[in-house]
């Protein structure tokens, strides 16, 4: 009888401990989320009264950010027009005639080349916004080709050249190329500089995500996974490397780490969205030819950047920043003050301030001093920072969901699992 009573007491004790652990885990998580939301600073609502027009390319949302892509024009803070007819849109440019050129990715094509149908296509579109009529925006022209997968194979950038050619960055085959009337007229393959895998379409090898015209037949190319920018001259190949040299094919990740959308400010200065270092950085060519930090910013509106993927130095000297995982676009001054911001409905890829758009050449913040200007701090916990990106790309968690919440979520989950384990063990023993 004593043994049965002792066993019953132990069983109840195990159930109570298990229930307490489950309750603790749930309470801890809920408390952290409530406090995070309550104490979060206000972002995406700054306005100084100046009239602005901002063109946004939105990658979208959902797992992998491959749903609900759109292009839209903000007139101040109001949406003047919007089209959302594809899985993802990327870099956007307004042409002289008012049409919009945009890189895109979309599913459901039957023309699939070597791949099974239906398949994914990527390429670029020319969109007529029909801004002066009641008609919805419509696609005037599309150039696209099939890719093996939806992920890491997209065309992120396209430029219209004076020759009438379109200059395209291509992740599927890791190259840049020009196309006119549907025919490829020139290309530079990254395999001429970087050691290629057997089939670049089966791996996210270099992730070439941007190409800009910076001079006659001179193109600035972002080779994301190599942490490098290269200048390619048509007919010559690579003539300069930023974050490395002719012999170095992987750059220093403390200078650039998986960057996006560089802007050539002039000979010796480049502005870069240093995405996986969670900052915007202006680099300056030093006297010895190396590139060094002249100005960097890690935060705006009291919130650290999270995977920023575009930065444009505006004609007024401010910087327009697309802070992707925080789902906002912000305009800051040289000292980091926010003069305008907008909270986007989905994850933005790139933003252009009209009418100029992204210019070649712009105001430099480099002052010639020995120390760079640094605004905010770039501190993060490496493992938690990596997990935070997974949370935000997979679940689109709000901007105030930080590394602290990741840690709390892990502790809460372990507590709940331990509690459930105790309860299950108790039930098995009673059987």
C-alpha cells in the first residue's frame, strides 16, 4: 500500500512539474512578444511635409519570399498605382516614357526548355502603369527564360542601354548579358574569373544580383556570394575588383558580406547595401588602391537594419535605404537623422526616388579623415542573428522581433517540450 501511495504521489509530482514547465514556456514567450510589441519604437511613419514620389519593387512574402510580389508608386505616403501580377519583383526603374522596367520571377509557364512543365521563368518586364487613366497597369513587354528552381535563380536587375540593348544580371547561369529583340548580343560569364561547379544551375554558386552601367561599356557587377564587386569592361573582362584583387576570388566579409545594389558615386567611391553585415556602407579607394570604409550606418528610427538590400544617394545629399526584413523604406541624412520613412506591406527589394532614380555619380560622404563616420552599432550574436533571418524570411516576423526574441523562443520551446516529456513519461509509467 505504501508503495502504491508513493508511486501515486510521484506520478502527480511529475505531472505537476510537466504542467508547470509547459505553462512557464508559454508564459515566457507570450510575455516577451507582448513586451516587444508594446515597447517597440514607431517606425515607417516619419514625414517632414516634403512631397516625394518613390517607386518600390517588392519581392513579396510567404516562405522564401516568393509570393505576392508587386511594383507600386508612392505619392508621398499614398499608393498612386500598384501591380501585383507575379510571384516576385526586384529592381525597378522608371523609363523616360513613364513605363517601369522590373526584374521578376513567376511560376506557371509551359515553355520550360530542359525543365519539366509547368516551370518558373525569370527575366524582366516593361510595365505601363496607365497612371493617367482608370485602367490597371499592364505588361507591355516581357523577356524571360526558364530556370531550374524558384530560389536563387532570379534576374534581379536590368538596365536599358543607349544602344537599345537590355543589360541583365543572371543568377541561373552566373553571368551578365545584353539582349536585343530577344537575341543575346554579348555576355560575360563569371566562370572566366571564378572556379565554377559542374552545373551552376544546381547550386547557389555566386548569386550575381546587380549590374549597373558606370561608363561607356563599363559595368559594375555585384558578385554576392564572393563578397565582391567587380568592374567588367565590354571586350576586356574584369578590370577592377572591390574587396580583393585579380588573384583573390573571395573578399573579406567584414568589408562586404553578401551585398546588394551598389551605387557608383564616382571614381573612388561606391555606396553599398552591405546586407549580411546589416548596414549601409560607403567605400572609398585609398591611395594604395585598397577600398576602405568612409561612412557606415547600422540603424534608423532607433531600429537596427535587418538585411538592407538597396541604398541610393539622392541628389539632395540624403540616402534612401530599403530595409528589407524590417519591411520599410527610410530616407536619412548624413548624420543618420530620418526625414521620411514608409512601412511596406510586404518585403521590399529596392526603391527608387523619382524623378532621378538611382544615378551614376552622387554626393560622397567621405571627408578624407583617418576614421570613418559610423552611425549606430553593428553588434549581433552570430548564431542568433542567423536564426533571426530564418524566422523573418520564413514567418515575416515584425521588425521588433529581435535576437532576444529568438533566444526566448528557443528557451520557451525547450521548456514546453520538457514539460510534455514529463507528462508523457508519467502516463507511460502508469500503464
